[in-house]
């Protein structure tokens, strides 16, 4: 039985073509590709790539300046933060939430719109495996080219489960019986009609947006289209901790707001979502508001 795509690059001694992440004594990272006969240079000296080729992962190398560097393969979260970018990447903290709360499973049929630099696509492909399907839509060809290079670089070549289309999702979506749809784009509400036709009953729509105005319009549009359950929206933040003897305290810096996430599930055809029991606060909808709940939630 053949190994899953990219698995051979994740274990065993270092080989020519492997990505290596060096960590210096101050915790700074340097990523490069192993090539026979080449040297890695820093302001603290150099060492030959050949010294790592054939060595086990977790080895320590010393430069000509006698500075020690720990050599490991970069984890996928490390890789997506250091890879070439055309557009902003989906940060690992958000990608992890998407994989969990969009319930991405091996063999899943997934559609995503807004590939950017290929960060989220890499996480999705690794989660669905070779037997799944990821169809990615990207409006900009230059972004699509960068994403393709980043993904093939990580997996060691084209991934058998990946299809990339340059164009708008709402104009090009032809997939059916889709399990999950991930929208990372400026106006996800423009795709809801197309997405609702592609998703299977019980399928999950997950949107990633940057601002509160985008979040509000997306949620209201999901309610208005009427074939999803009540959306759930949230954001997540990460704060590392400094631990040194008795000095245990939170770091002064943290990974704060990067974007909002929301999920909703496709209802069966012909089913209306149950009436919301929660009444919105008085004044939640202004006089000029004409969308869902324009009656203030009274149902009249």
C-alpha cells in the first residue's frame, strides 16, 4: 500500500530536497531546502548542507562561528508562515478551528473560495487525504500560481485530491454533493445561492471574514436565504506564556484578532429553519434596515 501524498517527506533521515528549519540559540527560525554540495550561510558563520543530509531529524549543527543550530523539518504551521505570499495567509490558529468546527474528515468533498497563498488549502488537503476532493477557486491568476507552487513544494508535487480553478466561485461552481464549503473572501454572501445548491443536507458552510460589517452581512444573508440553520460566529486568540523558574507569566505580545469564523449547516430541501426564539435587543435593526427580521424579530 502506497504512502499518502507527502508522508515520506515527514519522517526518516534528512534527504536532498527536504525542507529544514534551523533554530538558533535565541529561538529564531531559518528555513531552507537541502541541496548536495551547497552551504548555509548566516552572520554567525556557515556549514555545508552535506552535514545534514543523512542525519536524523533533531540533529544539532555548528557553524564555522561555533554557533549551534537545531535542525528539524518545519511543521505545517511553520511552513505556511514562512512560505512566499501573494495574499495574506489563513493563520494556523484559524486553520485549526476550521478543520475542527467545519468537521473536515478523511475523504471529504470540500470546496473553497479564496485560495490566497495556499495556506488553508494545505491544511485541508492533509486532512481529507488522497481519497478526498478539494476544489479551490481563486479569482486572481497570480495568487493561484503562488498557491500552486507553495502546495506542490510542501507535498513534493501535485496533490491527487486537489483541483484549482481560476475564476469566481458563483460563476464556475459545478460541483455537487459537496460535504463542506469554506469561503475566505471579501463578500461571501454573493456565493450563498450557488453554495446552497452544491452542499448536501447536513453539509457545513464555514466563512472566514475580517471585519464586523462583513460578519453581520454574512450572517443576515444566511438567515435570509432560508436553507441553513442559525449560524454560529466567533473569533479566537492565542496568548503564549513565559516560563522560567518561578517567573511564570503571560507573554507581553499575543496573536490577537485575525478574522471572524462562522459556520452554518445545510437543511434538507423544502425545510424551513425553526423560528428564532431569541428576541434582538431594541434598536438592533434601524429604521432603514430592510433585511431579515426587519420587523424587529416579532414575526409580524
